[in-house]
């Protein structure tokens, strides 16, 4: 017995290619009318589904992003302290 080449299951949402995913990730969601400035997988899946008129689930999108070499991580918020010379920079004298 020999193995024959198989076609396998066809891609779901074939218009959404790796290049298109990367292109949309480069755009700001805030500029596209969303109320956030960070892409989430769910939000990106929703946007790609409406833009390319084919349904893609967040699970499928995560798998495709992983094959491109992308990882999904939560955004990190960085807290900073006020600068020591802030009052002076604002035009106020410190100690007056």
C-alpha cells in the first residue's frame, strides 16, 4: 500500500491571508472607529470578517497568527512617577 497525496480540508476564510493579517495589524483600531487602541484577537477577527466578507473565528485567527510567528499577549501598562522638576517645568517655583 502506498500513500497518495491528499487534498485535505479546504481553508476556512481563504481570502484572509497572512499578508492581510499583518497589514491590518499595522493599522490602528482607534483610527478604524473602534473604542480601543490595542488589537485583541476577538476584535481583529470581527474586523477581518467584515472587511473581507468571510467568517473567521478567533481560534482560527490565533492559529494563523501563530503560523506567521506572532504571539497573542496582553498589553502591559507602565506606571511612571512624576518627574522631580515637574513644578519648575510648569513655570511654578518649588518652595514658593
